[in-house]
C-alpha cells in the first residue's frame, strides 16, 4: 500500500502546469441546472489552472476556436472541458487540441451533463456543487496526464477464412476479388457446407446447389484463393495485422491428377454410412462427398480404409485407377503461414432429437429430421428425389412437420433457431408441387415469418392447403404392423385433443453451435454468448467484428441465420477485413499496459489474467513484457501485480488516485464513489442521464476502461479516507467488452468483502453491480438504494470504520 | 388470503415462461380419457384470469399425477409443484373429490391409507405375522399441528 | 447389506404375498431387512394434493424413524419411494422447510437431520453385488416375454427421483427392470407407450372408468407385442392391471389376459420358489397355466 500523498506535494512537481478549463452551458442542458459561471470561477482557483471560461456551446466552431487560440496564446499545456460525456465529444476536443499543437492525450473531460445536470434537474445547488467537484477531479487528473503517441502496426495483406460453407465462400471471394490473398480452410473433403446439402432455398425456392455450385467453382479456380480442404486450424498466435497460423492438413491419398472419373468407387470393398446424405445411404471408403464437390477430387477416408494400419492390405482402387492417382504413401502435413486478418465462418451443427424419446426418432424409421428430408427429396440424394418413407420405401400420403424440435427449450437450445419455420413451409410447398395429393400437416407453436418474402410464402402454403395446427404433439406412437405414426396432442386454438395418423413425420430440428467451437474460441480469444455462439463486438453497431482486433465473424457461427443473412454478413466481414488490409496499417490507442522490468519478478500472475495472451515472458527470462499490438487496454493485469510493476498508459494508478483523493477531500462520509467501466456501466450512467432518470447527487463516477482495472488498493484508500460507500460496476458477466476480464473484478470484490469482514467493516458499504449500457434505470436504482443505505449510516460510524481499516492495513503492512 | 398462499408455495414467475406449446397436454393421459383442464390451460387461466377460476373447477382433480407434463415441458416449468399448490388451495375451499376425502380421512383416523377385513387371516395365508398397530396417536397429534383441520375434520 | 424395510400400506394390507416373497428373496440374497415403527408414507396422490404441509411432516416422521436406527430405507412401492425420496431431498436442501418441519417434530422427540437415503427394491436388486448373488443362486431361467411397467412415481419427476442420472434432455428413461429380468432368462419386450401411467390415481381419486380407459390403452399395446406377462414394482399399478383386466374383460368381452407379477415374484421363480410360496394363488389373473407351459408351476 502506497503512502497517501497530499495534493500540494503532488502539484508542486507540476508547477509548470498551464491548465485551461472550459465549462459548457450546452444551451440550457447544463446551464439550466448548473450555474456554469460559478463553476468556472471556482476552477480558476484550482492548482495549476491558468484560465477558466464558460461558453454556451463549447463543441461549436467558435467554442473550439476559443480553445485553440487559448492554447496558442496562453501556451496552455493541459485542457479540461466540462460538458457532456467523453463518449460523445472526446474525439472532437482531442482533434481541436491536436490542431493547436497540443498532444490529444492531454485533454480531460468532466461529464457535467449526463452525470450531473440531467440527473439532478431540480437540485440546482447540489448540482452546481457536484459540477465543481467533477471539474476539480478532472483538473487533478489532467495535471498527471502525459503526452502519448499512438503506435501503428503493419497489416499483412493476406486473410484466413475458417470454414468453407456459403459464408466462408462469400467472404473468401470478396477479399480475393479485392486483390488479397486468401487461405480458405475447410475440414470436409469439399467446400459447400450446409447449403450443399439443402434441396431448395426459401423464400424464392431456388435450387440450392444450382446457385451454390458456380460460386464453389469460382473459389476453386480463383488465383488469389488457396483452398485447403480436409484441413483444420491447429494453432493461431500473434495479433491484428500479423497472425501466425498453423493448419493441419489430412492426407488425401489421391493426387491432384484425379479427374473424378469414379472408376475407383466400384473397386472399393469398404462401405460406410454417407454423412453428406445424413446417413440415409452408404458410400465407399474412397469417395467424393457429392457430384459438384470442389475440389473435384476423390479422397480416401483412411479411418474406414482396409489400409488404416499403415500397410497396404488392399489396392483395388489403385488397380482400378487408370491415371494412377492413388498414393497410399501420402501423409498428413502441418502448413504454416501468416495473415493480417481472419474471418471465422465455421457454421453450425444440427440438433440430434434422439434424447426426446417421446418422439421416437432413431426408433421409428418413419420419423426423420429436416436435414434427412432435404436429402430425401433431392435429385442427387439417396432416393433420386422420389419422396419415399424409410420403413417400406412407399410414398407417404400424409406427412407431418413438427416445429421447434430442440429450439426454444431449456432441455435443448433455449433460443429460436430462426430458419426452421420457413424451411418447413418451403418443404411443405415442395411436396405440394411434386406430389399434390399428399396431405401435409404442420404442428407449430408460433410461425415466425419475419423476413422479406417470408409472409408471402407462408400465405401461399396456407392457400395451397397445407394444414397448420397450433400445438405440437406430446407423443408419437408407432403402429408396429404398418409403420404408421399416431400423433397425440392438443390443438390449442380449438382447445381439443387430437390423434392424427401420419405416414411420415419430419422433425424440424434446430441448429446449434459447433460442438468443437471452444477450441477456436480459445485460439482467437473470442467471447461466446449465453447460447454458445461467437459474440460480436457490438450487437448493433459492430455486428461482424469481434472483440479481438482483426478477427471477423460470418454466417451462423455468430448465431442462427439463413443463407441470405449469412451471405450479407460474409460480405460485411470481408469488407471490414478489406478496410484493414487496404490501409495496410492499424493504429492502436495509447492505453496499453506497461511493465517496469526493474520491478517485475517474473511471477507471471499478470499473464494469467490477460484475456488476450498479450503478456509474454517467463520465469527463465526473469520478467514479462506487454505485446503492445495485442494489448487491448483493459488494465485487468495492473491490480494483479503485487510488486507495482505494471501500470496502464493514460489510466495510471497515480491519475486515478488523484481523482479519488479529490473526492475524499470534502465530506467523504456523505459520498458514494463509483467506478464504472467505459463500455457498459459508464454508458449506462450516460443513458440514465439521456433519459433524465433522477438519482441522488452524492455519487462521483470515475471511468476506467474495464471494471477489471479497479484496484483493491483504490477501494482501501477510499474507505480509509472515510468514503461513505463504494460501487464497482461493469458489464454483465458474459457481455464484458474485454473477453470476460470482469470475472477478475468479481473475484477481487469477493475477496475484498471477506477482508472487510475480517477488518470488522460492514461489507454492504461496497457494492458490485452489473449495469449494461442500456440499463440507465438499473444504474439509477442502484445509486438510490446505496444512498438510502448510506443515509441510515451515521457519519461517526463511517469514521470509526475508516479508523478500523487504517489500523487493519497498517497491521497488515507491518506483518509483511 | 388463499390467493397469497398459492404463490407462497409456488414461484409465479415460472408461469410467465409458458409459451403454450401444448407438449404437456399432448402428453397428458388424463386428457385423453377425461375432460381434464390440463396444465397448458391451467397456466393460461392463472395468468390471464387469476387462479380463482381454476381452483373452483372440479376438473382440476382429473389427473393421474404421472408428472409426464413436467417431464416434457421445454421451459422446465415445475408443473407438478404448481398443481399441488393449486389443489391445496382448492381443498381449502372445499373443492375436493369425495373419494379423496374418504382416503385422507381414513389416513387421519387409522394411520393407514387402506383397510381390509380379515387382515390377520390374509397375512397368515402368506405366512406373515399380524401387522403391528400404526402409531396413530403420534400421527393425529402431528396432523393437529400441521393445520390439517383447515381441510379435513378428523 | 442392511436396510430398514418400508412396507407402506398397500403391500402389507392388500398384497401381503409381495411382502412375504420379498422377505424370502432378500434373505436368499443376503439382504438384511429391519422392521421399524413406520407409518403411512403418506401418498403423493392423496395427502400431498390436499395438504402439502401435513404430507411433508408425516413423511419426515418416517425418515426420522429410519435416521434413529441409522439405516437407509428400502421401499417396495413406487408411491412410497416417491414421497419419501422427494421429502428427503426437499428437507435436506431447503433450510426453511426443514426448520418448520423440525419445529413440529421436536415435540415428539424427533429431529430430521438428513443422514439417510431412500431407495427402492429395484435399485437394491440392481446393484452389482446382488446381481452376482442372483446369478449364483439361480435355479432356473424364466423364459417369458415380459413387459416391464415401472410406474410413474418410481422415476418422475426425475429432478427428485434420479437427479444424478438425467438424459441429455434432462429426463430419465428407466431400464433397470428390463436389464435385471434379462439376467434370469426373461425376454424383456418393448411395447408402445411403455411409460404411460397405469391409470390408478385417476381411478382412485376421481373416475374409475377413466382410470381403466388408460389401463385398457396400455393393455392394447401390450397385447400388440404378444407379451406373456407383466412385471411391476408398485402395488397400485399391480391392482390396476390385475383387477383392471377382470373389470375390462367383463365390460368389453375381451378374453385376452396377461398375468401380472410383482418383480420379486419373478426373481423368486428363478430362485426356485413355488407358486403358493410366491403368493401367486391370490392374483386375479392366474398365471398357473402360463407357468405350466414353461414347466414351472
């Protein structure tokens, strides 16, 4: 624990300070509540302040000009603007400073609008006093700010696309067409993905493979695309602009000379269920996934080949191949290359309904899934496009579709899978078109036809006589003699029980995150949402970015999506990557962590909490260092260091402690000190302001980039200094902007509570609250609750507990 | 008073998660053979009309207690707990099937839920000793303290 | 292996044959049974529906009796296991309820501490050590096509009954009876709606005819598979099928009948026990002819 330093000592170091303070009226937005002239007058007397002015609109051209001319004329070397939230105009005023020759990092803003005038509309005196203190806090901080220079790192003009479904194909083509080299990695033997398995597409009923195949061949022949099939990404290191990638490429056992003549298949004695046909038919160990496959080459599934023991026990395919393309000596390889950007397009798995035993999937042959149905009616599928049912290969006369199987369920996936309703309607119409005498029943809960052309398709299905019955069956019973299926359920609109006999039942199964999605998540430091899909950086404004720089999302890996949305998103992701690659370099904000090598003992605790693997080093080296290009500036590592060796640029301990001390200077026992993370809680407090939600004026908010930056030493200092209450607030656990760095916040606060108990302090005085950027009301509620609790605590109790803590801390430090 | 007691035993928030898929009623054996209300409608009525409507309805008791509804519920709504809470409330209002009144009265009077003639002879036929008497005093005292008389006189 | 034998009401009063058989089978298999002053469980189908607090306290009393003897409870009935297992879980997990129940029990010198487990005869017989004993002591196989009926309350709701063995959809699909019977040469036979209720509680509480309508459905599926005998682990299910077939055959002039066995009676057959010894003579649907066909009467 550092010794508390007094304000005067600190400023004496900075006696060459020339700070300009600008208090903005923002029309009546601030000026209607806060007496801005009085605040400016107050600021003039603050240490280091050379001049303080109030203006009607500081952000206006004249307002900015005033700052610029003052910087030039009065040789100002620090600027404080007391106006709105820095999330709005910090870039504006930074640019103004820069154009006047002042380093933009020497600007500090005091948020006297969202955090003051708007939330204390009817308390003019209290709001004015609060504004003064917010300005004073900003002045203390600005005095300690240092000029910073943003570094730029080069971006390699090459990209990696992971996954060769329609999203990966589209992203690869867009980037390759823009002139960048693309590595497209696909784990199957061909690109095409789920779309290649589907018969027709909704809402326009195009033949799926017909519109996909041209794109697939374009990938195959594109000079800028290096297609790696039978391949999986094994390792990714590095950071934005410069990723090092290792890809594991399985042996094909067939050389590039293969012309896909197919002579080898008949020779192969090994039969295997065909995964592309959803297990409905069989293939050989040597095979091509489907007729339109790209690359159009056979490969041997060595797992099922007779030669899987490493010796050639069977060479029938070799004998059958006239061009002698079979090479049993082919070996798996690991390829290594570097890229500047990455697009993740790994797609989805399909829900397996076997656990829902009441539906009999896997037990009753005529209960199938939608994916199986797609293959069943596909001309290239196992039945040659004839609608037959599995048990007796007869044409079903009555077909039922069951919706929401494995979706909207706490027993499977809790979310709506987004594509099943329209897919079923499309399938129903296909049956209608080719086998019009078939009766079709769709058992649904809600039909979600939200997209362009969707409602039309739904209405068409109704007009064409597809029966829609609200209420999914609870149970399916198989007639053991005929294989027919009896469906028991309730028609909720009629309120009556039904029993339908059907020839075939299609379970409209939902889609799920890939089972192996966690490995890529770890490699790329991606966050996942509560459903397990990869999470976007912002759900609205950065929908294809991830929180890892240079990594973008395309297709259903980010959440259930149809083909159109996957393609849209893929093009968006490619475009985002293209921006980086065309610029060729990227600027990193100067808020990264720095390690003082002299103080570092090489313990590695910081590296353990870093969500970006941006801290390198080791015991053998004796120290750790921050990889600046990989550091995202959350600061979670700083409080972890026991030796004070780490600090965060522009958010140093010294700067923040100066703000805390300023809060402690006057009547601290009446005040709530709040630490709010930039992305959620600070924004949530801003939102409370924008919404004019009123809360008590005794809260002082200090901004950090992440709640993980909040050091327990700061909380110690605040309580020892007699603060009434402390609030630490951050993003909700899975929404953290910094890849769940706020897990460390929770851990540290838990530990702090235990310590408070040991020190004999009421632990309710420290609160941890998750407040999202949309939860202004929640922020206001938390502050009001804390205010009420504080109002019940007498000041002398606060002082007594502060004494107790100081005693506890001194005992602790002397025992160490 | 009774209004509050139901929700004391059962978290009402759980009901809001019901989206009326009817998997519960589709699985319900009682609904196939009798005019039971069924969990779906029960929940809907509780939400839209208040539970009074349900607890005064005799059909509330048409149930196998097989719990298959809860087992199939995609929202994992604790339907069995809900039905117990509702029926307890119905019982306090005197809505109890006559057969059930006889059964619980017997239990409160004899400590057992069955009675047969010539029990000792029957047990002897299978080589078993007579059944020791039930600890009826203790049971009756316990029932006096749990408030069983709110529902059944014994 | 030692348990407190929990008989319940239906078995010792209506079907003492099951009690006698179970005692004999357990003795042969080295399972020691101790009789304790238990009372009615009480049933989840009656007492719990009418007055939950009373149900919980009476169940807690039974659990206390077993705790005092330091023995796990062995039940023979799906209803009893349902009540006692659920109450045991709730009282162990929910502090407020436990405190409330203990306040009532304390006047009688009892205190629920949560030190024992509740189990069912099927789960006890299914243990490896017991199965090995059955194999060793078996005198003959029982070559019958048997349909197993578990009884809803034996396994539902699974959150109380088998919380450790949930399926991926968080349900529980019982298989132990089928597996156990296959050991004694039975051919366990699947049939449609195997886990459908027998109809007993609906019949007992409200509407006898409606209850039997469910039984009839279930019997239809059983006949479809040419099942020769039913195996049950609950006296209420037994009564519903045994008595039910007599009622239904009269009403619908259907002469197809399938004898019903309590699980330990089938095990007893394999261990060499006789028709009368197993109490099969008092069943309404007679099994003598069927057993003669396979040379076992």
